[in-house]
């Protein structure tokens, strides 16, 4: 029997924690509940969760700070929980490395569906690829390998969360082809993702911060349409 997947629930509202834990336990996940940011970081190391549900408004260290700290050492999936539904808050959370964002109050079925979708995206690809030929693209000073989820840029490994790497790989696999934001959202996040096209912009921004334009290639914005991986001879 496969080991149960573990989910760390971080929220200072004990009732919400217990309610979420009840939903997820019924779906055969193991859960651990914590109520503040400092304890969340400790339990991240001790509990080794497969996914983190992270409230933004925490006492002491808030959810943004917790997300930033975890992203410096791990690409474990993070779903942010917040009563704030403003675009700015969503974008900030995604920029810091969150994989999804759920607004309170939320429906239990939606929460469980999003947890399953994020875990499936994060874990299924490497397992599925073990029986397939290596999938990678290579350009001067850049190698993107979807088989082992690695990026080598100018001879050094670049750490990227799965969604960033998949987006970069998808663009680089079709050089000079323009994709709309809607096409990228549909291909990388899939129909299960309930979001907007700003998600694509945020991830492109993060990729550009890690990989600068090259003389032979670049990630180009096609104004009013979307993006392309431009290759120059």
C-alpha cells in the first residue's frame, strides 16, 4: 500500500484548521495543523509535507514570509488561503512562489479538488516520464530537461518550481511560435485551474528574473497577444 500523502495546514483559526483536516482526512491524506509562521517552518522540516495549505494572515511571521522562506529551500507545492480577493494579493502570492490561491470562505469540494490537482501536476509528470524517452530542449547556454525537471543556464543549475519549468519548456519546445496567455494557461495549468491570465504574466516574470535574454534566444512579449521563445540565427 502506498504511503499517504501529507498536508501541512497553517492557519491561526483552529476551527478552520480542524474543518480542513476533516475534509482531507476523509480523502485519506495525513494532516498536521499549526497556528503560526514560525511553527510552520519547524513542522515543514519535521513533518516533510507533500503540500502546504498556507493562510496569509498569521500572527508574527505572515504567510508571505513563510512562503518566501520555504521557497528558498524547497519547491513543495503551496496553496495560499486568504480572505483577501484583490488581484494584488493574488499576484503577490504567486510571485513569491505559491502554486494556487483560494479565497475564503471556500467550498470543501473545491478545496479538495485543488489539492488533488496541484499534487497531480507536481508529482505525476516525473513518474510518468520514467518509461518514456528523455524530454529536453537545448540551446546555447540553456538546457531544459522535463524528464528530471532541471534547468541548466550558463553551466549552472537554476532552481525552478514545476510550473515555471513546464512553462519555459513548453515555449522553448516551439521556438518562434506565439502563444496567447489563454493557450498557455490551458496547457500548463489545465482546465481544472480556476484563475486568470495574470498567472501566466507572473510566472514569465519569475522566469525572466532567473534566466536573462541571450544573444541567440529570449522570451519575448508579443504585445496584445502573449509570448514566444524567440530564436535568432
